[in-house]
């Protein structure tokens, strides 16, 4: 799979705008400000294909990027309290509606900030993915922000927090240094081959 050749396709703010799924989709999900856009850019060898913002809650649409034989889907970040209740509800309906459509989802990359414990919203999302038997992994971003001595401690903490879900694969990674990114690319390629 060539991660270098990619085009931004479209952004959709309403469920009825989203076209039918005609390619395997790699879905990126996570709380606001966990580094979702930075991770997408790093995987795709880009600096600013997915818009990165210091302001949480900036991605309010579902964004589609087309690679040759697959599509990346960037979901709106969840859990940002300063967004209005109406906007939070719109995002929730958009994301839930996306998942309940007939989509060709190859892999969901659930993103968590390695420095912080799993939030209530993270648990809800992971529980949803588990219960719907989606193929998902967890990318633990911002690895570069931790000292070497802290890294395994935080990875072990995540494994403990999510121990009720058997067999989750964790990818500690950094969009700054590139650590763990090749492993995520391999997981994406493997998921598409399995379809």
C-alpha cells in the first residue's frame, strides 16, 4: 500500500451527505486534542493534509481521504466540554450514524493520549467498538512527551484499565519522532488484506 499517494476527498457535517462505502475504510477515532490529525499526517508522510489545531473540538465533520485502494476516515473528536450541547449532539448523531450505516470498515484506530488515564468517553467508545465486534486497535499517542522510565508504566496502566477487553493491540507512538508509526502502517495494510 502506498501511503505517499493520498488526496483529501470531502468533509461531511450531515449523515445524509456521506456517500456509500465503496472501498475499505480505516477509521480514526478519539477524544478531542489527542493528536488524531497529527497521527493521520504522520502515517501519510504529510505535514498538513489533516488540519491540526491547538484548539480542541476543531474537527466537527467527518473527513475522507482517498488512498489508492482504501480510504481514511477522520471522525470528529469527542468529549470537548466547551462545545455547545447541540453541537455535541450533532457530532454524536453523525458518528453513530456513520457506524450504523453499511460501511466497509477494515480497521478502527482508537486514539488515546498515553500521558492520561482512559476517560469515561474513551471507555464508552471502546465498549461500543468491542460490543459491535469492530476490528480495532488503540494508538497511544504523544509517546515523545514521556521519559523512557515512564513509558512502560503508562502502557501497563492502559492494559490494566482495559483488561476486561481481551486481545486489544496497543501501538505506543509519536507523531513527532515517528516511533511506532511503521507498526501502525503495517496494521493498516494487514487489515485491508484480510477483507
